[in-house]
């Protein structure tokens, strides 16, 4: 069993935020989500998909609980998350032991898993324009054109290849 985690924040007001790109990618792969405890889950064969409902900065709490419940080792976890240091729509990974890069959701996962032995798939959301704080930027919505670019990403095959 492998666990694919999409990072984001729960609730309609965050749905189109840059920080929710992990949720967006998983929603293209899974359409039938079930709530369990502090997360949404979808299962496809030997893949378990998770959207933590603990808010970004506490993502690790949901990840560790689901991983323990299903006896999934850290090396069998893939985290899909936004990256402000990459141009919009650029994809990097999956790579193992890459650190948090200042991403609070990833920091939470590293803390709860007690290490960086998991994979990350990074989706570029671009740098904030001058004068806009990074935290404000990632919690702002994509423009319609940006959203179209993100929605055009087809990562299901890449994720399946990682899981083999």
C-alpha cells in the first residue's frame, strides 16, 4: 500500500488558493472521497489518496495517523504540494528526502514522521509580485488563466509510475 497526500486547506474559501494545488491534483484523480477522522480518503487498488482536513500547518497529524492505521512506511508516502520557488505549472519530482523549503505543511509532516524519508511532488505556483507577502500569496486564489494552467496538468501517470 502506498499513500499519496495532496496538501491544501479545507473549506470552500480556500478551494482555488495556490496553497491548495495538492487538493486540486488529487481531485482530478479521485472523484469519490470519504471522510475518515481528520481527512478525506479515496482508494484505488493499492493506492490510498488523502486530503488532510487539519489545515496546512498541521498536515502531519492526519498523515501520520492514516499511515500508522494502514502500516504505511514513510518511504511509501508521496506528498503533492505547492512551491513558490518554481514558475507556475512547473512540476518537479517525485523526489525523496528533499526537505521542507520553508513549506509549513511539509515541516509538519517531517516532524510527525520524524524524518524526511518520504517523496515530494512539487507544483510551481510562482513567486509573489513585489510587495505581496508569501503567506498572503499562497492563500490567494489563482487567476482564471493560472487556474486553467494548473487544471491542464495531467499527473496521474506520473503518480502511478512512482507507485510501481
